[in-house]
C-alpha cells in the first residue's frame, strides 16, 4: 500500500470511528467485506473458518487468521479503540435561561480547555423497544449538534493566566435555544430516526469532535485530527493484519475502555483475549500452554512527542521526535524486555523500517499499558510500541503521518515473521 492511499484511508477510518461502538461497527463491515466469518461467544465452536472475528459488548473486537499449515504460535497485536469524549448522563437534559443543555461526564482524562468552542456531534449505542423486544442501535449523527462555549476574556480577565476549568460547571454543552426541556426527547427521536411509537431505553452516547482530519507541513507530513490516540494504532494494526500472509496464527485485538482503566468485561483487563485463544486451541487440538509459551504480542498505544515550546517535559536521552519512526516504549510499568526489543529492532533494520526508543521523565507519571493488563490473564512475551504525538487527550491532536506508516510496516512484518526459540537462542525470520 502506498503512503498516500494509507493516509486517505486513515482519514476515513478516523471519521468513522467516532466512539468504541461505531469503530467496532465499521471494522466489522470491513471484515465482512473480506469474507471473514462472524463467530459468537454464546455458541459452540466445533469448527473454525480460516478467517473469523468475534465482538464483545458491541465495543471490543478480536479477529483471527489461521494458516493452512500453521506454526504452534500466536502472533498478536493489541490496541484500544476508545477515545476521550463527553459521555451523556442519564436524565441529563436541563434548561439554563433559554439554552437547552445536557449534563455530561468526562470519559477518560480530558484536556479540558481543548474541548471548548469545538463542533461536537453525537455517537454511541441506544436501546430501542419495538413491540415487546429491546433492540440495540449503533448511531452516529455526524453533523454538529452541540458546542461548549468558553467565557470571553472581557468577562474572565484571568482566563489567560489561570484557566482552572470545573468539569461540572464549565464543560456543559449547549444543544439549542429552547424554552421547553421536552425538546430534548424530540431531538433524540428525530436525529436518531426513531419513531414516536418506539420507546428509547438507556444509552451510551458520546459527544465527539467531528472536525475533518487535515495534513499540513512542507511535505504534508503533519496530521491534525481528532482521535489520533489511539485510532492510528488501530488502523495500522487492522491494515497490517488484513494484508499479512502469516505462518503463525495471527490475532488482531482491539479493546474498549482503556481510557477509563480497562476494568470491564470487554477491556484489556478481562478474559476476552484468553477466552478466544483457549477456544481456538481446543478446536485445533493444540496445547494452549505450549502455544502461549511460543507466542508474542505487540501492544500499540501512543506516547508523547517532544514539545517545541516545552522541551523540559521530555526525557534527557530518549526524546520522542516526530517523523523519526514508530516508538519502542520502555517504561518501568511497560512489558518491553530486551529480548523482544532486540528482535524487533533487528527485523526493522533489515527491512529499513524507522524506529526510535522513547522513555518518559522519571518525575512525570505515565499510564498503564494494554499489554500489562492483558498479561494478568495471558502470559505471553510482549512489547509496547506506538507513535509519538502532541496534544494528547485534546479534542484534536497532532502527529506525523510517516510515523503511523512505519508502525503499519512493522506490524505487517511482525505478522509475517517467524520467531524461532531453540536451546536458549532466538532467531527472527
């Protein structure tokens, strides 16, 4: 795939993956177009197709490729597809003067001021009752339906010196001018295209920035876009998985709820991945413990780039530079070890794939890693990678498209390679 086509498709992917539910829905469509078979958790797995996928709670997805003559090994890439957003609370509609507003809560660690004065749309999952049955509907309005207006400098003369935003007071969105709170119910039925005879139950609806991704720079190398964290990793892993010709059993895995700690039945700290791997081993009649001992997982999530205005936040010797390749992330709580990092670097040098080592300053706290949480359930050799970016958790973020492309190239080589363990030595080919 050319870099130009990769960028074009990445932009489309970001605009479709507006929350975990819409992202999984879009990935499902791609897999079905590629003739992957959808499996379910509440049915017996007696036979397995060579290519299949499975979802959990409409918001996490695992896909598998089983070669005809497969090595006794899983090659897994894990990512997360949820992004920071504003989640609507139940019964949240209220009137303030003549504004129709809605009570929201932060999903993930928002960079609060980065969400002011932005065009916001609505996406997520809604339960709808038709007759006696409740149905799931995945929705995305695409159009701008709300914004969070900032307070003018004339009214808040401390805005440029002390912008201390209160999540409950300062980040409540405006949907409309109105004198009647019932306008919210009308808005929901109309915008979600639900008839008045159908009852709306509970929902997980997220306000998201619907800005169009754009590129700029001398060579159009910079990508300014919502949801760079972590849809760049998801797209790179998806394309590499689809294009790979593996000899090992290849697994694409993208979890929900990383931004809120992964402590859900579909998060990285769940049994979702282990359940799927155990069922594969049972059907193929391979020893799960033996196979896991021969297996490898690449966990991809973004990290911070060197900020041009605040270089004091970067580590002294392992700064993250944009346009220098994907990042191999080594933190005290990461799963990266010297064996896997050496093998991966060796592979990248042979294939001329750009990479860099990135670490954080000791006095700045980082987050937990997907692989660190997954390894509580599945003990596999693991490495943490990603791309460096700026403005993480703002409504729009900044990265180098070239770094995303290098990440994709590495993942494709990882899916295709063999890692041979023999008498205490390692060989990657």
